[in-house]
């Protein structure tokens, strides 16, 4: 378990997969907003994270991530992008 400084209800196990949304991308990877939800009181936390990714992901794409390293003082949490939920264009 890891506490990200958002209270006990936002504690997450390092082996958990967490869904998120792509915020922006540069040539090194993607910046993701992770959604950590709690069933108690419908509490939701948004945690900024970074993941190395060489492909092109549009802003707003939903992804599934695993935590590789917790956040440091001046850096976002490091995650690996496990799955990408692509939207089929109509």
C-alpha cells in the first residue's frame, strides 16, 4: 500500500491497475490523470502521472496503467501503460 498524501481513502496497492485519461503527450511519453476511486462516499482523487510511450495517443484517450514508482518531490508518479481503450470513429 502506498499513501499519496490524499488521505487514507486514497491508498493504493502497487500491484493494482489504475485507469486514467491522457492529459498531454511529448516525445518522451504521456502525462496521465489517474482516477483513484473509493466506494466509501463516492470519493475520487485525480493523481498526475507520467508513462513512457512511443506511439501517438490523442488527449482524452482512456488508458489502464500499473504503478512503477511513486511520486517524488518534483516528479510525477511513474506508470507503465498496460492497455489503451481506443474509441472507434463513427
